[in-house]
């Protein structure tokens, strides 16, 4: 298992490099010029110097190498310095945004908590709802509950978050007035009232994102439970007189959770992608909104860094899912 | 003289596709999904011939109207008839969905068949598929839209340019699942006797693929086709919704939804129709795929 993990880790490096190269080459083709907004009265030689200052003068491969160094070497050092008060990264060049001339990572660190709160909470809520539904609809296969569950799952798959979002806004904010219309990112939790406000403004985005998670995971849970319910060991467990509760919730559930856990790990990056849309709907000021803003402002370093971070998440969680699968299920041996 | 030993079969023999249709008919959800999808497609493409208003006709005096007999869905902030815009938007959305699906499907089937059939290419092609699966699709699509929107618009016109861009972008980022499924099926097929028989009478690789392999992997391809349409429609709507799809005055369902969200506080009912269009289409196509999967699976068929 250890060899497998190490091999997967090593294999992840070329994958990440390839992805960063693809993103870089895509952006290299960008016709957008960061100097487009500079007034025409600025002489061309000054413009050329400004381009150089942005690091645009060098050939592509040098800039790619510099970006790699900045992302994988300088930025972790900054993080390390920040945590332990050391000065490893002093005076080193960081990835600078063209939009606001500050380090990209500072903005990311500022905005990441918003996204993590909304996305993370919705994922947990979604899983908490999905697992019981999946278990029960598998146990009562083809019952009314199961049919209804299938239908709701189909709806969860089919209705995109940019429709459920406005729908819940119309229903709960405009008509009923229960929850605030726009997510207030500057809101700070200091006492009970502000905590309640924070909770109220988070309910709608969490609800929208959780619907998708629930739809997917309850399906997997159901399929996996159905696979296990007909196995011989279940009959054995019943035959030796275990209560139905123990048979289903201990024996079957534990074995059924194996594939579901990996699906949960695999779904996490996709949820981040979906958060781009949900953040737009509810005006949450997270990294998804940052990406959209950077794309509209032609801010290539930010776009590159953020896109790569999304890719990194996908590769990382794929790896976790693979390793988890091997650890949880002794029948799976990769090496 | 009567012939009592009637050796004729009671029912005439029927083809495989008859069996498939028979099974498909039994799946109520799939039938309903298919009918709803056909109604949407016909309504969207034939409706404008019957409906008097044009999707781009601006009548500023009758702007922001609620539903009435003249405008069943109401009018928007420029007085354009929303039913006409829904139909025009549906044309674009469904056209994008179908074309992008066809592109992704042909790419995916090609990669899958080649990877499954030629052992030497299997490794590299599957690594490529894995790499593509690791790409962050939505951010990359957004980046592609940002980068190639202007050059393509100026080359072939704004609407057609964006259409090509969206179709290609969705196509080359969604072929991977099809490729994986098709490869798995081809690998299994290659071990079957009929392939060995065909090989032994000297069938060339080209004929082998077109006559023996391709017809047998048609069912997974058809199932991914339905999923592909749903996926492409959702992706296109998402891009338009984020303001990076078609130009503002050009209606698609995602674009209409985006417009409606801006007037959410004053006219919340406008959100409903484009969202319903997207959801109903995707839902019906998903059910269609569900039924197709059951109908094309010979292990389930006949039960």
C-alpha cells in the first residue's frame, strides 16, 4: 500500500506539471493585452518598460519556469514565514496580480474562508441528508419512498444551481422575506444575534449546493447498499439471530460505505467548481467570484493561479480517493 | 384435409431493434421523457413559424408586462415578447447541446475504439484521458471563452463565432467518459469468438472496426449521447449565465435566466420560464437515457 501511495504521489507530479503547462499555453494565446487600458499618450518605449516590469518581456518558457518557482517554492515559503515568523522568502518575487498590483495569494487567502464555509458546510449537509436516504431506499427497494427518492435525485441532477438559486431567492427572500437577498461577506460574528444572521444568510447557498450533493451521493449509497444486501454474509448474520438493525446498520452499512467514501472524496473538487456559479448567484465574495472577476479584467496571473489551484484540488482528491479505497477495502491491492 | 402440425412460429421473427423498442416502450419514465423532449424540440423550432412576434422585436411601450393573452409569458425590459425569446433561446440551447454532444461523442468513441483495439495506443491514450479528467472543466471553459471570444467573433461573426467556440470548448472537455466506457467494451469484445472468426478469414482492421466492433458498442455510445446532450445544455447555460456565453442581445436559455436574475426583485416570475426550459429538457433527456440504458442491455431485455 505504501509503495502504491508513493507511486501515485510521484505520478501526480507530471500530471500537475502537464496541467499547469496546458493552462499556461492557453493563456499564452490570449490576445488580451494588459497594456490596453494605458492611455494612448504614453510613448511606446515607456509601454515597453511597463511590459517588462510586468514580466512580459521574456520568452514563454522562462515565464513558465518563473511562475512554477513562484507557485511551488516562493509561495509555500511565504506561508511558512507567516506561520513561524521566519524570513525565508524575504525579497523574493511573488505572483503579482495585474488587476490590483498585489500578490495573488493574499487575495486568495482573504477569500478562501468564504468559499470554504459555504462549500464545506453544504457538502457536509448534503452528505448527512444523502446517506440516510440512500440506506433507506435501498432497504425498501421499489417502495414509494424509493420511487420518490429516485425522482428527487433526477431533479437534483437536472435542475442546475443557477436555476435553483434564483428560485429559492424568489421563494424565501422576495416572497417570504425569511433570509437576506445578498450574502454579506463583511459580516462578522461577534455575538448571538450576528451569529444568527450569519446562519440565516448561509442557509440558501448551502441549500442549493447541498441539493446536488444529496442527489449524487444518495444514488451511490443506494446502489452500494443494494449490492451488499443480497450477499451471503448478510444471510449468515440474520441466521445467527442478529437484529435487523445491527445487520443493516453495522454489517451492510460498513461494507457499503467503502465505494461511497471514495465518491465523496472525488466529488469535493467538482463542488468547488459548482461553487463558482452559486457564488455568482448569491454574491458570495469567494474564490469563484475572484476567478470570474479576474477573467473579466484580463488578469492573467490570477486566472492562471486560480485555475491551477482548482486542478490541484482535483488531482489531490483523486489521489486521496484511490488511497482510501485501497486502505478501506483489503481486496483492492494495487501492487 | 387439415394440417394439424403447424410448424410456423406464432409470431413473426423480429429484429434486435424491435426488441429494444419493445423494452423501451415498457419504461414509462423514458417514454414520457422522450415525448416531452420531442414536444420541446418541435415547439422551439416550429413555434416561431406560428407565433406572430419576433424574438428581437422591441416594443418599448409594452415593456415589463405581466402575462396576458397577447404575451403569455409577459415582456422584458425592452418590451420583447418572452415567449418568442424562449423559443429562440431554446433553438440555440438545443442546437448547442446536440452539436457539442455529437462532437464529444465522435471524439470519445474514436479515442475509445482506437485505445481498445490497438494495444500499443492503449496506454498513451488512456493516460491522456486521465489527464483530461484531471482538468478543472468549468474554470478552463471560462478561460477559453475569455481568450477566443474576440478573435473568433471578428473572424466569422459574433453569433456563429461564439457558437463554434462553445461547441468546440464543450466537445473537447467532455469526451472522456464516453472514451472510457467504449474502450472497456471494445476490450471485452476483442476476446469474443466472432472477432476471432472474422480475423481468421482475413478481415482488415478497418473492416473489423466498422463492421464488427462499432455496431456492438453502439448501445453505450447511445446512452452517453443522451447524457452528453444534458451535460452540454447545462454547461452552455452556465456559461451564458455567468455572462461569458453568447452576446447579450442574443437569446439562449442561460442568457434569459441571467437577464431575469438582474430584475429578480421587481419581476421574480421571469426567472421561471428559462429555468423550467433548461430543467425540463435536461430531465426528459436524462429519463430518456435511463430507459435507453435498460432497453439496450440484453440482460434486462425480455424480462
